[in-house]
């Protein structure tokens, strides 16, 4: 399944993690990252960053990414 970036809204993904007092939102679909003091602010900033990036460098289409989890040995966890 693929989607195009032009011609309306397009659903993209966000990965959010906390770094000290900032939330950092990453969009793997566009390759953009943006911070915010709240989750909502990080997502709003990411929406703007991803939109601006894709306006300048449009993607002709994309495959839906696969998100999975995996386990590592306990001694490797921080």
C-alpha cells in the first residue's frame, strides 16, 4: 500500500521520547525531528517541520512503515 504526499492530508507517524525537560517528536516518514516542552507542542512543531520539508522535497509515494518491538538482554537496558 502506498500513499502520495500531494492532494490533501496524508497520515504520517510520530515517535516521541523525553530528553530531560524536552519532548522530542520524530517523523520517520519525512525524516524530520522537532522538540517541544509538552507532547502536544512537540507534535505541533513536528507537523510544521514535516509539512515544510515535504513541500520542498516531495515524496512521490511511500510504503507504510512496519513498527515492531524486540527484546534485548536485561543487562543491556539502561
